[in-house]
C-alpha cells in the first residue's frame, strides 16, 4: 500500500442485525488512543453503507465486528463490494464470535485478519500498525 499523509484511518463497523457493540467501541477507542483516526459507523450497518463510508472517508482499513453468526455472508459482501467499487486497497479485518473452522475460508475470500475473543487491544493495534499503510511521518 502507498504512503499517505496523516494517521491511519479505520472504519469500525457493526454489520447486520447484531446489536452488541461494546467490543467494537473498545477496539475503536484503542485504535484512536494509538493515534489512528477512527470512524465508528454504529449498529445495524449494511455492507453497502460500510463500503460507502470507507470510500467517502478515504479509509485505509475496515474493521468488522460480528457476534451474530453472519460473518461468512457479511464479510464476503464487504469484500465483494470493495472489489466492485475498485477499492480493494482498503484492508478488511474483523473479529467476534467466529469459529476457528471459518477463519481460513474468510481469509481466502480476502479478509486480512480475524481476531477472536481473548485478543488483546494491543495485539489488534500492533497488527493494524504492521499491516496497514504507514503514515508519512512514521
């Protein structure tokens, strides 16, 4: 990925009908406290809304949080929409209640990383810093 001015920009989103957003808010705050710009989209977002926000906000990454069990469908929809809108440079990562058996197929579809319960906020911050474009002043 290219080097752009300013801090890493991450859209944190809760796709689908899942109404549990505490984890997403914790991650959003951790990324913000680490110096990143975070756009939290709120609950019940469609893949179209998430991708639209990421493009509009010139995001470097999208972090999806799913506890509802719809991760296979919703993650794939976000990846497909990014491809359709020629925005594949936006990295997608996610977390939530995702069975270990579902992780390899999600990565094959283009999800860069999956964080399961127990992942520390520091490990997520470190991963984003290591895998998303670096700010010009880094």
